[in-house]
């Protein structure tokens, strides 16, 4: 049972436009969410996070939105740049026990076209 | 500050053999988590260690085991290898406290089982 779903395996966007990557989850106990970017032959790189007490977190060109009622989060990249081309993973954690069991989605491959 | 390092980077083993992978976390990080990444499955959580103790475990068979040493370095062992164990194995380190959620990943070990 996939508790964290990224239903779009791939996404292509023109340089300078907005990229929107989506993530859905099923477990209402999840209270912390992260986005990672992964280039080939490298480990994932942490991008941005959001806790369930917020509905938005912004860091430069990256903004994450959380809709708890819909169990949905999205990552917005504005403006998109060719260097943003990578696989993006969302991850969720129910950190009530103070541990770090993260559940990852299957990833969305973003291609930013120059 | 040096990042998370994993050795070896690539490994080819035969079915039935066992393998040990190593992970050195970022200096000062006490939590180490292990993930398996396969195409179509995303990153799947194996286990997390904190101060030499396993704090959490994913849904993998007992053939997958790990340990953590007093210097926070961690090893993962897979016994009786199966073809389906071919994957990228990633480790991630974090401070481990309840207010330090970000995990930093190593480049991974690519295991091929023939």
C-alpha cells in the first residue's frame, strides 16, 4: 500500500515558467513533509520541508503548499531553470515517536526545456 | 564539513552470497537511516539507527540487518542475496533530535545480484 503517491512520473516545463509537482498521502498521522531532488548517480538532496501546523513554506524559488484536508502537498518552482531538471521525491513522516521513518513517493522526473 | 560517504559505490554479487555496505555520517550526526531504491518503487525505508540502537524498522525480511558503531558509522548486511535485492542502497544521516528533521543522503551503493 503506497502511503505517499506521486502520480505523475514525469513533467516537462519551459524555462522561466512555473513547475508544479504534486504529492498525495493517505495517512492522516503524517505531520512532517519534505521534498528532495535527485540527480543521476547522486543521493537525494534536501530541498524544502513543511510541518503540518503550516500550509505554506517558501525558500527562494521553491514553495511547498500543504492541504491537510485533501492530504495533498505540492512543490512550486518559479521560475524553472534547466538545472532544476532532476527527479523530485516527496517524503512524509509521522514523528510522534521522535524517530525518522520517512515514507517516500516514487518520484517525478522534471525536465526543464531551454 | 564532509558529507555522507558510502562504500563501496558499486558491488556485484551472486545469488546466495552476503554483502556488507558501509555508511559514514556527517560529523556530529547521530542518526543513520538506510533506504532501498528500485525503479518504480521509489525509496523504501529499511531501518534507522540512533546512538547504536535501532529505533525504527521498515517492512523488509530478516535477511536485511544493520548496526551502528559508537562513532555513528553504520553498516548494513544482506544475507542470502536474491536477484530482487539488486538496487541502489542509500544511507542518510541527521542530527537525530526532535527538531532536526532534515536527512542528508550519501551517493549510494549500487548492488547488482546475478
